[in-house]
């Protein structure tokens, strides 16, 4: 619903271009009336797109206003004007413009003071009738789909743009209309060439999913520009979520240039590459060989350097992070990003004993701080308590008092994504290493380390 309101708010910005498209520039339009401009009822239930079926003409009352008086008139009759993206086909006399009014507008109901002001504006105190033509190309995709879907079937209104790819999540009731939904989206979204629907649930290991192309080309190699950085990848084989752009930037802005970053589930690099470009020393890892390939590709594409790995998340923490921290100066600023919301909390059990006295001779007061950003989902009634409880269970003790559970975004009506941030307690890191845990959350496929410094 929030997405729908946002799009309705953008309608005003589309008015001028729609008028130009229609070839009429004499219609003054300011406020939208949904009922008047609905598509014809005859399109409901359509399964093969017939664009001509959306054409309709409507008659509306209008006032003929001298061009020099338009601004004052529009302010005076703000609640009575009818704003539309559609253009009048009734020609306006020279130096005058027709202003469409709401269908129920009647001069007899206008108060005396306004009528006097009309005289001052040299506006003829007479209603005219104008004709407005509405065509398929004047509508937004959600308006077209709302008209097409049978009664009782929710129209699709939201989608995600990933370069030239549009990703929709269709409900079962919408799937019989998937091809017409895809075609409408292609018609209304500039630069879109491919529309896909999720054919199955997301793979919990690699976070990708099987795609059903419902319109356009079967081309999954795409390019996304996020905060000035270019990312290329095969969308069918890796994870990417454009809705996380704000969260990516929040973390990137928060981490200073003299920091060392360990990105445990780096994907194609939305955290790692901007941080490396910023000047941070970055160690980026992902188990998915395709993500690893595109991570290295994107580092070169953005002319930056980072250390890339293709390892299981726990192995990355227990080898690369542990090895670095053992010899790092106490003043080092170390950040660990764990963006695998379905399972990242479970990987916190790699930290107890990570720097135990069995493998390091340093005292805890000589160790640098390790700052954690761990992402997770929750659908529990008390979501924050749920996140805290699960994290504490993996660490073997309560979270430090100075921790924060931040709501990142709403995934579904009852499910949210959170970011748990805290400084890893030294007593957890230094305790004796325990072998009592489950390590089967990621398969053990590995690939040797590759550094883009080479």
C-alpha cells in the first residue's frame, strides 16, 4: 500500500509528459479524479492484451480562462479543478486555456466573492463542455492491471528493478494473468527488457531462485548502478536486492576509511566494493562460486582492490578473521558484516573461542575490538527479543548491554529484517574452543583465495 501511495504521488510529475505525448498543450490540469479516468470496464478479465480497448472519450465541464489569469484562477478554484494527465481534444481560443473542472461543478454553487474575482480575472461566467481522450499509454501499470484483474483478484502493483530486469512476486491467483502482467510492465517501464516471476522459494544456501520469464528477453546478465558504483552479475545465479540500497549506504557511511572489513557473505560486493573504494582494507567472502566470480569482476570493473575468498562462512571467520586479529594492533578498527538474514545469526557460534589462549598468547586487553553487523529475519510476536535470544544462544551468553537491534525493512506483513550490532565481548573470543556445535548450514564446497591485488 505504501508503494501504491508513493506511485500516486509521482503522477503529478508525469502530467506534462503525458500531455505532450497526446499532442495537446492547451489543457490545464492540476488534480486527479480517479473515478472519471478509470479504464473501461470491458477490459476486466482480459488475458490477451488489447491496448485499443482502453481508449475512451469523456465529456467534462470547463472554464475558459485568459492565459494571463491562469495562476490566480487555479489558486481560486483549487478544490474544483480536475487535474488529469490526459489532454482535451477541444481546441482553445487564442490566448485562452480550457481548465477542466470536476464533473459536479456548477457555477450556481460558487459563492459571490469568487464570482466577483472571476470578473476581475476577465473569466467568462459560463461553463463550456470539452472532450478528453484517454488511451492505453496514459495509464500507469498498476491502473491498467487493476482494471484487467477480475473482481476478487488482487492486482499486482509492486516490483523490483534490477537493471533491465523487472522482478515481480506473483500470488497464485495472479499467475493465470502472468503474461499480460509482464507485457503491461514492459510497456510502462522505460529500459525494461525482461520481466521475471519467482518460480520457487529462495535457495537458502546461495540466496538465488529459479526464475520464470513472463515477458521480454531471457537475458539475466544485468548491470546495476548503486551510489555511483557499477555492479554486473547474472541475476539468475546470485543474490541481489535493490531494496537494501539504503542499508548498504548506511553501513558504508558509518565505517571509516581506516577500518578493516570482513564481509562474510559478500555476494557480488554491494558492501565490500564501495568500502574498498573508500579506502578500507576489505576481506570479502562468498560460498557461491558465481557470486565469487562476479565479486572479483566488479572489483576490477570499479577499479578497486580487495581480498576475495570462496569459502564457507565459518571457515572464513575461523581462518582469515582469526589470523588477522591475532596480530592486529589494539587500535585496529575491525568490522564484520554478516548479511545472510536467513542464517547469519547461526554463524555467531564461530566466535566463541576464536582467539582462545590455545591459539594466541595475547591478553584480552591487548586485542582490538571486533564490531559486528549481523542481519536476520524475525516473524515472532516480540521480534527484538527473538533476535536477541537467538543470538545469545549461539554465543553461549547474553549479548553485551551496549547492543542494538535495528529494524531494516519489512519483508512481509508479519516478517521484518533486522541488523544486530554490537562489539564482540573479549571473554567470548578468549574462552576455550568448544567443538559442540552444528556446522551443516552451508555446504563445504570451497575455492582457493583470490586477491584482486594480483
